[in-house]
C-alpha cells in the first residue's frame, strides 16, 4: 500500500498454512475516560474501500469495516474476523472458501450475508479505480455466495490470497448503501467494524464511536477516538507539543523524532522496526527520458543513501538496497551488490556508451506534506545532478493529485513510501514491479512475472525466498525502481494514554481500540 498503510515487522516473516479457524484477539483492559485524539499526516483518499489504496484510508478502514480475515497482534497469518472460518479446498491453492459469522449487522440493522461479501469484492474489481486496490485481486476468477458461504476461485495458485482478503481491499460494505459500479460519495461509511464513523471532515477529522453491535476478532470495546489530519509534519509536531492531540504517529518530522527520549516521564514513546520503505520509481515507457535501462542504471550509481538518511532524516531511517526490507523473508542487498557506492565516472560511462545526450532532463514529483519529502527531493536532485549528467526539475503536488498523476503516467520519476499490505514478501513483488503494478512505471518483465507467480504457489512461505531473491536481482539490473530507505515506526502518546505500543505492529491493522485512558 502506498504511504502510502502501517505495517511494522520485528521478526522474520514465515507464514503459516493456508487453512484458518476461528480465533479471538487478546482483549485490552479499557477503562473509558473520554475521547482520545490521534494525529497523523496520512490523508484519506476515499471513504469507499473500492477507491483507496493508501495508509491513511486503510487505517480508517481497519476500524470502520470488517474483512473476512484480519491479523492478530504480531501475527504472520490471517485469522477470522467477519468469517467464522476460512480454508483452501481441494488441491492447488485455487479455491478458497469462507463461512460468515452469524449475527453480523450493518448500521442500518440489516444482517450481513455472503452476498455482501461477493458484492464488495466484485465492485472493487469492476470499478477498478486508478487509486484503488483492484490489483490485489488480479488472479481472482470468480466469487460465489450461498447464504453465509462465500467461495473464491482463482486463475492461478496463490497461497497469499487469504492475506489479501485481510486487507482494506477486502472490506465488506452494505450492498444496499453502495453503488455497484461507481464510488460512493459523501462523508458516510457503512461497515461492521469495531467503530462506527460518527462524523468526517475531509483533511480535518474523523470521529469514531465504539460499535456496540460489532462481532469479530476484537473482544473488548475501545474508547471513543477522534483522528485529526495535518497537512505536514511540522503541524503534527506542533499539535502534539501543544497537547491538541494525545497520540501522534505517521509522520512526525525527522528533527522531532531524533529528539525523542523513551525516558521522558511526560510521554510514552513506542519505537519498533518497520517494513515501511521508500523507493524512487522511474517511468520506463518508450516516450520517457528514462526509458533506456542504462539511464536508470546511471541514476542508481549516483544515489547516496547514507547521506540521505543522515542529512535529511537525522538517521531515523536506514539505507535500503533491495525491494524487500530487512526483517522479511527474501531480503537481499541486490542494489548494494551491483552499485556499492556513488560513482559519477561509472554513471557517465554508461550514458556515454549508450550515446545519450547530456544532461538527461526529467521531472521528479513528490507528495507535499509527507514527512521530509521536499527536503528529500532537494537532496536527490543534488545527488543526481552531480557531474552534470542529469538536470532534474522538482515539483511537489497535493497528495490526491500526486496519486492521480503517477497513476496516469504523467511523472518521469517520483518517490513514494510503501507500507506492506500484509506480512509477506509478496506485497513487495506484484504491487511494485509486476506487469500492470499499482506504481505504474510501465515496467514489464516476463522473468519477474514468472517469479512472482512461482512465489505465490508455496503454502510454506519460507520456500518462496529464492524466487524473491531472483526478483530483486533482476530489478537491480533493470532498475524500474531504486530503493532508498527503510524506516522505524514511532508512536508518541501522553502519559495518561495507554496502549499506543499496540497501535501498529506490521500486520496492516491500525488498532485504535487498543488506546485507553490510564
């Protein structure tokens, strides 16, 4: 998902077998005490699950909607939520069947049926929004519903399909409240999650109330929560410092994060390893100035990740040399192996041998108000223009506009954060470098596509590691994307708010119900 979904991983991810049965998440000990305010710079693209594939939207979805499956805190395999049970049937990992829990009720009072599940998944694919999650269901052939039983038939073996159902793409909506072939407009949301959306003001706030009718994996009601959205990191810093919000996460500024101390008695600081990465995506189409792979390889020879991490991010991020971040099965150092340190002479030789006129001119885009994106853009421009090989025009865009521009193929190069959709290396494959990927670089490789399909056929996810290593070696050679860094995840909270350390954990679920007054 784009960061564009909070997905922290502190352990090596080896996934469990495909069949899952009913399981309940450990309840929090909530004591009430009024609304808890949470601040973030992650914007909400849409309140409709068919129209959003980003961190801010999915954070809201995981509280307002239910999917058939979810992830237990720290879990690496999905467990039932709206479903009572789910399992692959037959052989070949091509048919997946779920049985709904009984008694699930939408805000209207209407009971959920399998028809709502089928409707929800089918409309994601039918609408196929340019900023939506339809690509996650690319190998879904059909969905059928019979009472509370839902059956998914796949066009190819995919052990990761249950993980995709557990994301915001699998959010179940009331089929009487959402159009079948268009996105729902307005400020309402009709789901069956742990919270109901009481009110919403775009780019300002979302007020959430515990859903007394919820039945699922979460067994304890949360406190009322108000999410407040800020246009940039400095405004979020200030809001937390001025006590306008009691909890702050994604994205506090690097300077603020560098000054945090876990020993400060006035606040609670949660820091954890994360699978969030940031990559530089390059347009590979024939009409792009970056079409020739030697141009992209030259760019890879110029990137100084250590300096980027130290100077722009105050060492709150770690340099990254592969698509798959450290801590996840399949992680390598493929870009370090091929481009070990910045080398202007190697870059110039590539461009000279290719007969490329210098400097190569292109436009670099970024989303405004996202962490240190503007400062990062300036530093990357400086690095890429070293030796006079490139001339970079930098342009910042409002977040939704930025998404639409890269989805339309209007940008030569752009940097986007990526937070894993689910705890599996597959989320760094098809979505980023597969043919027709959500990042829309125009890149297509039969080798990479075959390796992605091969990796999906293993129920024992550890067996897919070699495929993912080969994917990353190929990508380091073709360079449709240049990995930049991997960040840690930080959550800060007032001393009288507990549970902030459980808010995010790498499974894609934003657990607002864990927050509580102490």
